[in-house]
């Protein structure tokens, strides 16, 4: 945090909007729908590898008979229908922030409407916590997906068991090493591979359903209800495994901005959901049609046994490629969420590399990439099998889904202006279902569920500490800030004017940045043109390019300039200045110097944050990327001036 950090500004209702309408989707709806299959649905699309298996072989220890198989399949069907199809794809996808979805985008949308109410802070905290839980999910997803696919080798040949972990680790390390090269070229292969994957899922399942059509009785919710009536607490525990079938539902909402809600709905209802359901029903049909002794052996890894023996190895290879793609999407999602958090002021600047010259959204954040890689490797080495990892999986997802349900209630009343007696039954209905899944997953905490909770708690602490410390620093600096109008009048005759342009980066649109005060104090010179530049981040994903620049002539060669960006956009200051020609003429980078302020934090007795949080904030401050990299300033035109501040 320093004077140069981007600030956030709300877009007032009814005011000329500085937020555009997001990316236009130039491709046809069909082409976008095909693209979404390759990028968006990988997480939920690889769940058949382990979801059905874990329901029977997990902690619930369910008996393998016709009634229980029908009950589990019915529970999977209705969970997918209610949580994914209705809650996320039908309802929450309507809650877009200028085309963007996800917890942070939803919080930004809600804050624009109720941010100043007494409950506004709680909405922000809920959104930040949901985002924090995502990091735990993004560590477990690559580990469990790739490991479950490679474990298919043991179905082909039990002698290959000792090779599973080494092969999985090599694949996962290669996955993270590839990130810095970007996914533009490889991404072209994602959609065809995933289409083949989903067709394979549907075909394998349909083959079993034809042989045992009795499984279609599971479409009747009666069997899901009877599962709970007859088994009670065991059925409740089974929900902790059934929810694995809907993991990735929150990712559908987060990725909405890439393809648009129409194409994603077309992909889901027209292709992905039918293929997934066919496979789950097919696994149930295969188990239900076997004698109890044989069913008990098959249920340990039913997915690969759907295929005949000669096709199992190709199926393992296809599954491995599919999980590789699914993991790629989750890692890219972690980069995107981190970028949003930085722009919205919940995270310090991190080094960002753009991996595509044409697609602004394709980014690579080294520190996030390596942190995820270390965590994934530790998870694989610690848990050893995908079944063990399943104990850690689910609690982060269900926690985020439950939070999204609460935010959905705020959306109904605060944004869509529903009457509370309309909104309450809908929210309570989803809250009962999502809350039950979350409660069932709490029983996994001793067996590994603690891991995503710890990751989420650490991430939440870091995000909120940075946001709080950043606000305190700004408050302290504003207390001693000198009005720019007074400074301009007093400074014009007290310093020598030299040729050229000096741009002083400032985090706020009022007062004099400390770099300018230090420059005149120590160097006793002022450039002919002095621009105090602030970068403001709107609570919308994109800003209309026509509304990018704003300036005020303060007289005597002093200007106050503002560049507006959305929280999904890249803050390229030199590019923005090219369009700001009214601010005393064009900006020639060869005759322009950028002055940056860098604060050093001093602990004080002032009431602000506990000392342990101050130390965390100071550590984050020291390790933040430089403003020069973040704003893409020319390296040979930057001068940094330091100061000290107490919070």
C-alpha cells in the first residue's frame, strides 16, 4: 500500500456511468456454447470419476442394494437439478455485474445498491469469505481430479498401483510449469477434448441404462426421500459425498463473463447436464444389476468398469486429459479471482504477466501459481488416494454455495426489489438444502476437511487485514494532507521550474501526494507541467473507454487527472495517458517522469489494528509488487520517494 495504489470508487445510481457493459461477445451463441464446454464445465464434468463411488465407500458405509442405489442416484439427480440448474444457472446467472459473475462481482453489485446501509459491511465480509474458501477448493480440485483419473490404471492392471502417485505428481507439476506460457494455443484443443469426454460419459452411462432401465425410477424424488426415512443419519452423512457431484457449480457463475449466460445455459441444459446424468444413472444401473458380493467389489471404482476391458486404458488416458483441462480452468480461476481482489482493494499488488497479446483476461500470477503447486504436491503426498482427498473436498464448496445463497437473498430484496414475503420462502428453501450439505461436510473436518477451512481462514485474514490496513493508512495520510489548490499557489514561486512533465501518482483524488512534497522539499524544483494522477477502480468489471479519462486544470501548470478502470481491466497508465490530450497537451514518455510514493509502516499506539495484524500488514506491504510494474510504467522514467506513516 502506498500513495500509488489504485482506489475504489462506487458508480452512483443515475450518474453518467463510468462502467461499460462488459465485453461484447462477438462469436455466435453456438460457438460460445462450444467454447464454454471446454473451459467452464471441466470441474463438474470430472466429478463422475469419484462422486458416486465415494457415496458408497465413504464414511456413510451405505448398504449396496436396489433401494439404496435408487436413493443415491435420485439424490444426485435432484441435487444437480436444484443446486446447479435452478439456483446457479437459472437464478444467479441473472445477477451479473455488467456481464461478470462470481462472489466478488456479486458483492460489488450489491455494494452499489446497499453499500452504505448498516448491513453493507456484512455483505462484503461474506463475499470475501466465499472468495477465501475458493483458494482451498482450487488446491484440492487439481489433486483429487488428476489422482482419481490416474488411479484408473489400477483397474487396468493392479500391478500399476505403485506408479499412481509418481505419475500424478509429474502431471501436476507439468501443469503448473505450463502456466507461464499461457493457454491460448492449448486452449484451442480444450473444447474438442471435453466434447469427446462428455459424449463418452453419456455413451457409457446409456449403455448400462439400456441393460437395466429400472434405474430410471430414481427420477422420482420418492426414492431420495425414502433414503432419509429409512437410513436417517447415514443418509445425512451420505450428503457429504453426494455433493461432490455438484462441485464446480460456483465456478459456472464465476466464469459467466467469459462466454455470457445464454451460451452457458445452452451448454449446460443442452449437452453437459444430460451427459452427466446419463453417466450417474449408468453407474447406478451397473451396480444395481450385480449380485451383492460383486457389487461391493465394483463400487470401489465403478466409473472405469463402465467400459469393457479393451477400452479401459484409452478411457484412463481420456480421463487424465479431461482432469488436466479441469485443473487448468481452476488455476486460471484462481488467477482471475486474485486479480479482482487486487483491483477491489483486498490484496496487495502482485506481479502479473499477460500471456496473450489479444486476450486481456489471460494472465499469469507467479506467486499464486507456485503457492498452489506446493499445496497440491503436499496434498497428494499427504492423502495418497483420491478417496482420502474426498474427505477434504466439499466443505469449501458447500461453504461458498451457502454464502452465495445468503447473498442471493440480499440481491432479491436490495437490488431486484422483491417483497420480503416473496424472497423469504425461496431463500429459505435453498438455504435448507445448501445448509444441509454444508452441515454434512462438517463431519469431514477431522478426516481432512480442516485443510480448506484453514486455507480459507488464512486467506480471509490476509484479505481483510490488507483492506483494513489500507484504509487506516489512507486515513492517516489524509489527516495531514495539504489541499492541492493552496499548494499550487504557494509552490509556483518557491521552486525553480524545469522543462518536461512530472506525473505524481496519488491514491486519493484530494490532497498533495507525499512524493510531490518530498520532491520540492529536497530537490527544490518543479516541472513545467505537474500532473497529480489517480487510478480509480470502479465496482463494475469494465469502464467505457470514452469515460476513461478525467482531468481538472488547477492553474500555473498544475493538473489533477483521474484514470477510471473496471476491476477486470488491466491498469495500463501509459496507454491511458495517450487518450488524455486535454491535460496540457499530449504526453511524451521520453520527456515525462513518474514520481511514486512508497510508505514504510511504523507501529504506533493509535487504535487501529491489533499489533499482530499490523505486522502482517507490514509484511504484505514490503512484499507487494512495485507500482512501476503494476501500472506498466516505463522503467527508465520512474523515481521513488519514501516516507514513514503510523497506523
